[in-house]
C-alpha cells in the first residue's frame, strides 16, 4: 500500500492496487449482482474480513494471506427491502452467537489472532476490514442510520472502497465521516468502471 495525494471531500487519502484487496472487491461485485435493481438506489456488495495478525517477523508480509471472511451483504438483501450492503453484513455478524463467532474465528488457523477465543463482537469489529463496491453512504433517504456513521460507531479498523459514490441521488461524504472518526479509508484501484456499472445496474 502507498499513500498518494492529500485527502479531499471526494476522494480517500489512501490508494492500493494490492491483488488481495482487488480480489475482495471482486467478491463484493459478485454480491452486488444479487441485488434487486431499483431506479432510486444503487446495487452494492460488501464483506467484513478479519485480516491476518501482524507478523512477528519484519521480513514476513501478512498481505500475502487472504484473511478470514466474517460476513457478506448486499443492497436490499431479504428480508429487509431497504437495507444497504454494509449494514446487512454488519447485522449478520452481530447476530452470530458468541459460540458461533468463536467457532468462526477458530477456523482461521494457522494464522490465528492470539486470544481470539475470548473476543467479543466488538473486539472483532475493531480489527476487521470492510470491503464495499461503493463508498459508504452518509445520507439515507429512508431515514435509517447511514452506513458511514454505523461503521464509525462500531470502530471498524479500515474500509476499502471500489469507487466513490457518484452524486446520482445525494452528495455523499462517507469518506470524510469515516476519516474524521479515525477509520482508515482506502480506495482500491483497478475496478472503478465495474463498480460504477454494477452499482447503476438496471438504470440504463
């Protein structure tokens, strides 16, 4: 990963072309194809991933390991016709019992986080990465909590975005909301065209 130009209202501060991050965005794109299309909303896919723990060896790179898929979501995922991708994935993760959560974490071996057998849901969220094809929303026309503040409230570690939200419906400031809350936002470069096309699916 490498830093680029200073942050602005419209673009994340950080960019990456890491193949693993690109693969995770491709997974989100596949999820977005499950969305029921809507003339007044985007089709978005999202995943929550627990990355490998930092390596004790400075010469070893954890970015070569894929991490543990914790939860997935997509826009208007049943049974919630107004749900957004990130909120759907978050709700499913929070709905896991502690027993199921610990069983899921145990499946990450041999790259286990020390002490993860006692983690709470919040412990997991503070270490996890969120991937999404479209910048998390900062405005919900339905009146429900916006995804950027929802992710900030749960203090997720990082958010990886396929493309910033275009002003088709509202002016989105999701990146700014997250960054101001201390959440790192990364733009994954290389799939912007696909992310926009998939987001606008059914509205041509």
